[in-house]
C-alpha cells in the first residue's frame, strides 16, 4: 500500500493515543465513593472531582484536536513534488 494515501501519519496516531490516555486519567480522577440515601459523602465536592478532573479531560480533548490537526513538516514537500 502506498503510504501517501493515509490521512494520518504515525506521529498523529501517537499523539491521539496520548490524548486518549489523558482523558482516561481525567475520568479516573472523577471516580470515588458516592452518596447514598442514608449517608452523605462530602468527597463528591472535593477539588479533585469538581475542578481537577474536568480540567484534565478538557486538556485531553484539546490535545486530541491538536493531534488531528498536526501535519508533519516533511509532508508539505511530498505534496509539492507531485
């Protein structure tokens, strides 16, 4: 198969994988014990679950957008030589 027919390069896939890992870490930071009908858990309003985890997820989504938009420097030269 011709390598020029793929939309993404190997570097794009590596950056996408990093972004997915960052998002998974953000969702893991959101986990914890929940409140029940008989017991209120004040940890649901902790800094980690309310501020840090959504910020980490947001950074992961921004990273994925960057990974999709990333274009290797050598790719421009290949397209001009066609």
